[in-house]
């Protein structure tokens, strides 16, 4: 699969980064990752999005927007768990943004987990672990838990809370209709105001803070 030109990727991502450009190395990683995703997507269903440029804006754009909000200082040392990682969003994009991140990708589907391992290997990402199991079976905790487009959204929220280190954060890339659900399920979490996602009419980033005493 032919890689998209880095200049075009930078142009497509500019609404999500608001003047904070990516390095040539980061743009190269995104180009390689997107090409690998399209190659694997022909064999297993990683994403319903087929258009090259929409893959960049919808998947990478949303994920990097979250990464920039969550880690304004990219060199920050932190741990993160991405639940139901699927094709690796937002998890791998968080790692591309913040190379110091210690990341766990949880994906119970074996074929998708195989793709994630291949992506981690191809991009030479250090300190990234792929767990091919259900989040309910994981006991490790992290400073940040991320969720995007997961099944059983209402049921997985308490699992996300269990995996959150204290103090810690939960970051959700969700539809606006899911915001009140998250707040009603995790009532002890201190939620920030949802931040609308660029180029989207009905999706937001919702970040919650988990107190040390919770």
C-alpha cells in the first residue's frame, strides 16, 4: 500500500493540532501506520472508513486532538491503558505524540491484537504492550484510561474506573449522546466540560478525574 505524503497528512491534521505541527518523524510514523492499516483492513475489518484522507482525519485527527489535550507537554512520563483498542485508536496515536508514554493496548479480538502487535513492531514503538484479553481480566492500573468506539459502553465504564490509578484520568472519545451516560454511571468521577472534536457535529472528548481517595 502506497504511503500518503507527509505534507498532505500535516495539512489534514492541522484543524486537530491548532498550530502545533508534528515532526517529520511523527508524520512518517503516521504515513506508515495508515498504509499498514489499509493493507490489513483488506483482510480483517479494522475500520469501516475506507477513504485514505478520512482515515487520517477521523481516526488520527481525533486521537491526536485528544493526545494534545491530555499531554500538552509531550515528554511527560505517564502510563496509559487503551481499552478495546481495535485498530489502535487513540492508543498508538497517543504514543506517537508522547514517546515517553508507557502504554498497554487491550484488545480481546485475536486478529485485531495481531494487527496491533504488527503496528507496534513496524513503528518500532518502545514500552507498548498488547494484551489479547478482556479488560475485565486485567489487573494493571494506569494514570490514564482511554476509550473510543467500544462495545458495551455503559458496562465497560466501571471497568475503566477499576483500571485507573489514583489519582488518575479517564478520557472518552464519544458521541455527545453518551456524555450523560458516562456522568450517570461514574458519579464519583469529576468530569471536565466536554470538548467538541474538530470537524465533527456530534462527537466530543470527555475527561474525568479520579481522586486519590476514591
